[in-house]
């Protein structure tokens, strides 16, 4: 049996465009719609009648798209979304999508009313293609200026500047940075904030102490091992998330490098494990639950009122523990 993916391939359009044309939703030109219908007829496309009826009315069901299910941050964000959904009599489904075509297929073929997307690998073009008056989207990892798309973010740059300021207050001048994936907006802005903080303090940024990883504990461990093997270490590191910071701490401890006496560490997120490390990890508290609940509120309000809610920016807090001290 032919699928909308088959139609999209033969017609030379996106899966979402096929879905909009067949269901009468979204902005599709008459010429494109005619072409799609002709291809559908040629391929003997026979969509499920029940699914088509369901798609045409509100289901009070939202989708949450994440890169994967690993890590405590996802759990807190999803919990925040879930609680708001339940309060508003909405159900939610959570999916991990690894490419743009799969995401488009999920969101056009499932009977969901809107989506919250936290996956930096999903392109802006895909989101722009999906969003319309009948399908609202909230993003948590980028800024897209379009009607029917809302962005909920944390102030990463300000938080990173505060980390550098705190290091300077404690007497540190040699500060390294271990970042996450280069395509992640959170990582990009934490990196920018770090650079601004260093420039404001008239401190030099050493290329050898400025590296990128993948937001995992293993990635942080491997990055710090490479730093150790390269020779001289700075006296402090800002690590762009707690999981990498924990991995970096384990690498230092395995090499008999003391924290914070030899090297100080500050992470980002304030996951539960940060308070159980030895030494306890100083970090930036990311309001993950609040991020999820606010995203849920914005999406459901948009679905009920048919209007895009303005973008929101949440603040962070520096949580001072034991992994850095006054020199």
C-alpha cells in the first residue's frame, strides 16, 4: 500500500506538504495540491478513513520530541510538560527523532494537535514547514521568528558570564571551557557568554583549554583525559553541563589531581547527582521543570486560542558548593 512518503518522493515535495494537501490543512498552492492528488491517485493511495477524520478535529494530544531519552534534564522537562498537560485534560506522547524526515512523518501521521521540540538536530526548515494555524510548535533549543512557533529559552549567556565572574572573584585567572555539541543553541550561547566574561575580565582564552564534547559523562571524561595528556592544565574549568562536569571530575581524580585544590570545576544544570559528588559540584541551576511546564502552558494556550504566545526567557541561579574555592 502506498504511503504519503511514497507520494512525497514521487511528487518532489515534503511529507508535511503531502499531508496538508490530502487533509486540506496548511498553506499549499493549488498547483501543488493538484499535482499531489494526481500522484496519490496514480499510486492508488488509500488513507485510513478513521485516521483522516481524527486528524481533522482537535484530539487534545500533544507530542514532545527529544533527541534521546538519556539524561536527567529530559526527565525534568518532560515532567513539567506532563503536569501542565494533565491539568488541562491533554494527553502527551514522547518520541526521540533522529532525522528530519522521521520527525515530519511522526507529526503529520500521528493525530497530535501540536508539538514541543527539544532536538537541535531537527532543522529550522523542518519546523517552519510543519508550523501553521492548525499546528502550533514550541521550541526549547532555538529561536525561530514565525507565527505559530514559540521559543522558550534560558538566559545561557548571562549565566556563563556569571560563572566567569565568580571564578575571578575567587582569584582564578587561568580558566578553560569544555563545551557540548557545536550545533546546540544552549552550548553556543554558553560559549559566547564564557568568551564575553573572559573579555570583560581582561583574561586570555587559550585555544588548548577550549574544547567541545557531547553533553555526556563519557564525553566529559574523555575531554578531560585529553586535557591532562596535553600537559599543563588551567586552574579552573567551566563545563557546559553537569554530566560532562562529573565525567571531567572523575578523570581528574583518577589522575590524582585534586578538586578544587589543583583544578576547580563549575558545571551547568544542577542535576540531582551534582549535590552527591565528592566534592559537591558548584553549578548553574537550570529551571528544567519550569522550562517544561512553561512550554506546555504556551503550547496549550496557543492551541486553545489559535494565537502564538510571545517568546519567553527564564533566568538561572549559581549554586555554590565545594568544587571551587577562594585561592
